C-alpha cells in the first residue's frame, strides 16, 4: 500500500500540484446536460495543463432546456408539458412536437 505522504512528495517532485475547489454544483453541457450535486472538485496541474477530478451525486438530464423551449414554442404548450413529451420520446424534438400536436386534435 502507498503511503499518502510519500505519494504527495513524489507528485510534488514531478511538478504535480493539486488543489480543492469549493462548489455547490457542477454542470457539464454537451449532447446531454449532467449535473453533479454536492461535488468534490480537485484540480490537478501538471506540465501547464489542468485536469479536473469531480465526484458527487450525478443527475443526468435527458433533455436540454433549449430543446424544451423549442418544443414548447412549436407545439404551443407549457415547458412542463414539453419536457414530459421530450422525455417520453427520448429527446427527439420532432417526435415530441408531433405527439403534442396530435393531442390538440
């Protein structure tokens, strides 16, 4: 087993610096939005590059807020209805709009 103090000393010799960041929430926006509640964020700096190590309670959103607004506007429904439709249709905007418009008829 490694001694934490030895590991820290070795990392310091190699020029690796770690720091903690206080955060309430981390949001990663991409194809899907991932929210990490109660995160522990460690920044690792090495050779001029920064890496972030994040742990916490992960909540993955299947639809983006932008998609919800698009569907709500196109189908003439509330954002809550649009979100439910998008979730039901696995994020497919066109399918969600068609489903909501069919409900109107």
